C-alpha cells in the first residue's frame, strides 16, 4: 500500500522514500470509458448533478488514475494546486493512508462548510428575490413565441444571429449586473407573481440545497459534500430566481421554441426540465465546445447544434437516441464568425492558456527560436507578467476579433482552434505536452476535427509553419 505522509502546498504528496518523479497524463480511451460508466450509474435528483460530476467527481477520478499509475515516491500534482480536498478524496478512494492531521483537517473542514453553506444560502435567498423585485422594472407578461434568455456575453456572441434574424427575441439574466437591461428576465410577471417570488424562491433554494447535498454525498461522501455545497451556496439563490422567472415565461400560451446557449450546467438541466414539462421545443446553440464523455443528466435541447462534424458524429454515438445532434456549417459560421473582412492569412498569433505557464513559455520560446514574428493574445485570466522573459520579443494584442481572423492561430487545447476555422484562419493545436495531447485526443472531440492541424513536436511545428509560410 502506498503511504501518503503529507500534502504539500506545492501540490505534491510526499511518500516515505522521498524519491521525486512527475506523473504523465491520465487521459485515455479507457479513462473516458470509466467516466461514461460512472455517469450511467449515477442516481441523481438535482439540476446541479452534471456540475457536481464534472467539477468534483471527475477530478477525483483523474487524480485517482494518477495514483494508480504511480509508485511510491514524490507524486507531483502541479495542475491540481488549490484542489487539496479533491486530492485527499482521490487518495481515500484509492485506499491510501493519509496523515492524522491532514485527515482531521479534511473532516473538520467538510463539517464546517456544511454549516457555512447553509447560512450562505439563507442570506443570499433573502436578498436576491428582493433585489429582483425592487430593481427590475415590471414588463408586460406577453412573451414572444420563440425566445432565449441570455446569461453571458459569450452566449450572446454565439446566438446574436438569431436575434439579427428578427425571429427570436432575447431576454437577459441581468440579476447580478449593476444596470438592468431593457429586456430583463426579472421584469416579467404580474405584481402578485413577482411578490410571490419572495416566498417561492426560498422554498426552491432549500429544495436545491438538500438535493445537492444528497447528490454530492452519493458521489463524494458526507465530508466531500461539504466542499460541494460551499461552492454552490453562493449560486443557489441566483439559479432559483432564474428558475422562478423562466417558468413564468415558458408556461405562457403561444410559446413554441426556447433557445439556449447552455450545454450541461445547472441552468441547462433546469431549462431541459421546464421545456419538457410545458412541451416547449428546446434548441441548444452552445457557447462552448462539447466534451467527449457522458454526463449523468445529458445535454440540453431537442436539437443540439454541434461545433464541428466530428463532434456531431461523436455525440450522436455517445447519446444515441437522446436528441438530434446537428452540424450545419452555415449555423456554425454564424455562431463563430467575427465578421472581419476576408483577406489572405497574415501573421502568427499564439493563444496561451491560463494554466500551465511552463508549457506556454516553452512553446513561445521555441516559436521565437524559429525566427517568426509572434503576436500573443492572452487569456483573460492570464497576466503579461508571466512572459516578462520575452518582453520586447513578442507583440501582445488585445483585440480578439482581429487576432482570430485571417491568421495562423496557435493554441494548446482551446476553443479558439474551432473559432479560427470559421474566421479564415489556419488553426494549429500544439500538443507537445502529454496532458494537452491526452485532453485533445480523448476529451474534446471538436479539436480532433480534420480542419485543425495537430502537431506533436517542435520539429513538426517548424515544418508545418514553414510549409504554410512558403505557400502564402
């Protein structure tokens, strides 16, 4: 039996012999099959189940697979910094011995978070419904036959073409924004219905709290459920307010089709449930790319528009008979196009990721070593300070629309590779890191589409770039 003495702040578990070694990727066909089997076996009751499964239980499976692949010694889990509860849960799942103090801290933290989470839900559910009532101007109850509720700028970007067509009306989930929009979701309903939300939303929130507790307990145990509840405690009141007002809209007579940009999160499963309850056709135009593995509650939409043909084939096999998966190049181009003037591709843009700074720097260093002029478009969560060693050697650009259009676009495992397809750019996935390679090949079917070039070494990257430059 492997014995873990201590979880270190660096993201390491130190085993008795102190030998050092770093584990490789855990993503594989067999791992995805394990995830699919787990998803099929889950018994669930909440709209949050997919997120509990993906953000918590899937992470446990990932780290557990690393433990199984390793032997005694120092196990480096650098990619999982800040996720110590998940790492401890994975160690327990594998039957590894954990030090008494670490285990005591794990149990005490989980117990405390159950209590903190409950009071966080109580506080937020007393505030948000009142906020919706007093800050959002009341609108007429009449709803368009085909409509969508937009929850984020990313969803708006992907679905804007529906509004431009004049066929679909957009309403907005603006409860957490300082300024109300003219078509706020929270302005609908009669005065009595809006006042009634002050009672109904808290009831829905406590229902969700106990259902999430139950779902997470089944997957992660009683202690693990404390960490899950803490994560969602700040989000439950918002989701339940959204549910209350969306129900007011969907149940109106004459509503025919509901469009959503969500795929599998709590809002998506809620939308799926309400559309089924009121026999409203649901169409998903996702604002993110699809995953290769199953989720317990599946994906939203009677019709689901895929980002690539390869993704359509994969999802059709994965969720056979569940819904209609469609790939329409015209729709995909409308979803992703940045509407820039089409000119011959000029320039190379590298899109680093917010995680794996060492991988980003390695790629950038090799690109500069090839003698090319490189522009860098940072991830919103990245910082230019991470690249100070290359200051003056690269150009940092801020405009995404021009960066993704008419360029050679380089990235690791990012949505930008798909977006580049539809903006007259050449996407290249740089898969020199084993973890990136495993994730692309086994977890994200859109990124294995033939329209995206994949390179596995810097020598191969040099060859591909040379050929592209020669043919330009």
